[in-house]
C-alpha cells in the first residue's frame, strides 16, 4: 500500500517517529477538519489509542502512548491514532511517510463502523502539499475542499508540476468500513 516515488529533485529523508507524528498531527489539527467535526473529536487533544506497523510488514501492534511507538521504516511503516467521538463514532488518523512526502488521513466512522467523512493531507519535501476533506457518499469521498497549498504558509497554490509524478500519492486509501482497516482486529481489544 505504500506509495513510492522515483524522481529527480530535492530529497528529504522522512522518518515517522513520535516527534514527526506529533508535528504532522499538529498541522492537520490546525486546518479545518470536517472529519473530526463530524465525529465530535478535538484532534488538538491526545488520542486515546495508538497503533503502528513499523516495518510495513502488516505486523500491526497497539502501543500505550505515542512515545512508545518505535521509529518506522520510511516508505513502509505506518502509525495510527484513535479518538473516541462524543457518542457519534470514532476518528482514526493513519500516517505514513517516505523519502519525499508524508501523508495523514483522518477517517470518521459512525457507531456501526461505516465511513462518514475523510480528511487527507499530503506534505512534500518540495514545499507544497495537497488536501482533500469532505463527507463520504456511496463509498466515495465527496470533497468540499480539494486544494494544493504551500507548506510554508498554508496558502492555496496552483497545481505544481511534480504533482503528475506523484499522482498515486494524491489519492487517499479509502476504507469504507472500519473493519477494513489493516489493524481492525486490534480495535476490538
């Protein structure tokens, strides 16, 4: 599931660690997040549960805190956080990174495990990012926000030339049911 790049240009080595995940999460929390609002979650507060697949071998495990999550292998490892909503459902943030970019996807699931809303953000080493945010209708994201932006100041920008090189990375993984998440078996514990 990892999105790979093979390109020329500036490179930045990203490692998902607790500190990077916190920094990425903070930026995702500051922008309007309809998935979090729909789930009744304040992503500015600490998540209640943490999961990780550090080496990208689908060996997901739950951790007591974000500090306990080991550094993950760039391009393969992933981290997930879970916030319980105010009686409306659950918000799960899935984060991953490789050498050139990092992505964060917030999934709002209702009490039955059905996906209600999704917020996706990709930040690149080239100074630009992409975000999509909106409800899920008939299993597809119906974005109310879909824009490229400068990672320096969050201002909207025109579609960058490199966007065509990373077209696959600009599409979030959509799990229409909570039970389809790669670590779903751990959620029941």
